[in-house]
C-alpha cells in the first residue's frame, strides 16, 4: 500500500475557470495511487500531448506517462533553452498535435520549466482555438510563478514574451521532488521570484526568507513547501483580483522591466530570467530610494537577501542607459508611450508608478 502523503492545495479563484494548485513531495510518483488518479481526474478527453524538452524528458517523462492510464499519449521533445522559445520551435507542437490527429477535446500537458510551460500553454490557447491545458512545472521558478496565472507565449527577436495569450491551466501539479535534479543556479533563479513576493506583498514572508534562505538553498523539503505555497497564495490572490493585468497584477513584474531589457540585450539564454529579475529588483530598489520612498536600510536588506540567494545584484557592466531605455520602451507595461515601473514604498508594499522622475531613472541606470 502506498503511504498517504500530505498534499497542500491552493485554489485560483476565477469563477468557472478556477483551478487547484497541488503542492507536495511524491505528488507525481507512480506508486502514489491518489495523485495518479488526481492527474487523470483533470484529463477530460482521451488524447494527451506531453510537451517537454531534451533535458527533462530523460528525467521525468517515463514517470509521468506511466500515470496516464489508457489515454492516447503523444510526446514532443523540444530543444532546451530560452533561445528556442519562439514561433519556429512552437510549430513543432502544432505539427505533433495535427500529426497525431488530436481534436478539440485533447489536453496539452506541460512537463518542464517556464519555457516549456509558456510554449505549451500558448499552443493549448491557439490549437483549434483552445484546448485543455495542465501544468507540471519542474523548476522552482515555474512552480512559484510561471505555471500559475495563465500567461503563455513566446519571444520575438525584438522583445520578450511579445507574442502570447492568456490561457489558464485546468490544474497545476507541483512535486518538490523534481527540484532535486535542478542545477544550483536554476534554484537560485527561482528564489528571485520567491523573494519578489516578499518585496511586493508580504514583509513577514520577507523576514521568514531572511531566516530560511540557507534551508531553501539546501533544498529542505519543509522550507520549499512553505515558500512555494506562500508564493502561490500571493500569486493566486493577485491573479484572481486582476486576471488580465489591468491593475494590481502588474506588481508581479517588480524588477521585470529592467530584467527583460537585460535578457533581450544580452541575447536570450545568456542571463537566466531569475538572474535578470534579481538585478532588475536591485535597480527598482535603487530608484525607489532615490525618490525617498525607500530607506537605505531596506535597500541593503533586499540586496543582501538576493546575494545570499546566490543571485546577481547588478546588471552586466556593458549595458548603458541608452540600451536599457531602448529595450524598456518595448515593455508591455508601456501605456500611450509612457513607461510604468513597479517601485517600492516599503518592503512588502509595491506600487505601479508612471510619474517617477526620469532624471532619477537616468541616475539609477548610470549608477550600476
Ligand atoms: N508565464 C508566466 O507568468 C511567467 C512568469 C515568470 C517567468 N516566465 C518565463 O519562464 C521562463 C523561465 O523559466 P525557467 O527558469 O523555469 O527556465 P527553463 O524553462 O529554461 O528551465 C531552466 C533549465 O532547467 C532545466 N530543467 C527544468 N526542470 C529541471 C529539473 N527538474 N531538473 C533539472 N533540470 C531541469 C531546463 O531544461 C532548463 O535548462 C522564461 O521564459 C520566462 O519568461 C513566465
């Protein structure tokens, strides 16, 4: 008999598109009959396409496909990396769906990190105008952020995530055991998004992170579950309040306008997304301090926690103000040509600013 495992559930409340996020250890192990049936429970049709990549496939594909009972299962294995998150590679997913003759009642199952989740989700959003979608995130970043909330898409050479759609999954399965194979720098990249939640919404969680950052870096299971659950709760609250990012959801982009500029300018895949977000958060902290919204002590607390998480606290040295501004103007938060940034009043209290001082922004861009 399989041992009963404790599974946490966080719900995303979106009316008839509501869905559960299951979080636990051993959640997706084939010996656990409960979770196997839970996966099947969220598969309405017979046809399943698993989208994964060449790194994750040898690690977890067999484990997942063995739990799909007598479903008709096809797999598409994409090349690994942010540089492959584009329309050309996405075509392979459509080729697989059409080649298998899958209909509108099929389910696309994303097995991988944020790149796979975003691409599989966009394929599910657009194949035959939308099919069912499940997320099985395998990186910390995907577990705390990208698998939740329904943002899907691919990059364009001129800007990150510029082609995409909102398409909510039917469920998210977060098995922390999958993090055991994750390289250290990828774990740190995920911690950038975890720390982000503390900055924008929850000062107590930020303090908890200061006390538990070493436990998280050494992959202590209890610490991981606590951090993932709290991150998903905060994301769930913001997504439920503002599904398509007309307001409060934009706060989740703390550090991302600077970060996307770093990723785009450096070439996709050269800086990890979470690393770029970490440097971007430090720039947002600096700009907030220059406006006297944040004090020096909080800036230093923020910088130190990101550093202890193994993350960069400054952008690459070769990025000048003009390069930043060129890429920042392409940000999706730009409204009527007006750049909007997420800045901080305190740790735990972020806001969207469109009336920041451009002279101070220039000072921040030149200070690093
Ligand atoms: N949709 C959203 O709301 C949202 C939010 C944040 C980030 N994102 C996107 O997510 C992407 C970044 O996601 P990511 O950091 O997961 O990157 P990723 O998907 O590239 O994964 C990172 C690396 O880890 C490998 N990997 C994945 N799982 C593994 C495992 N269990 N063991 C060993 N290796 C594993 C991958 O193959 C890859 O090499 C970016 O494209 C970003 O734009 C989307």
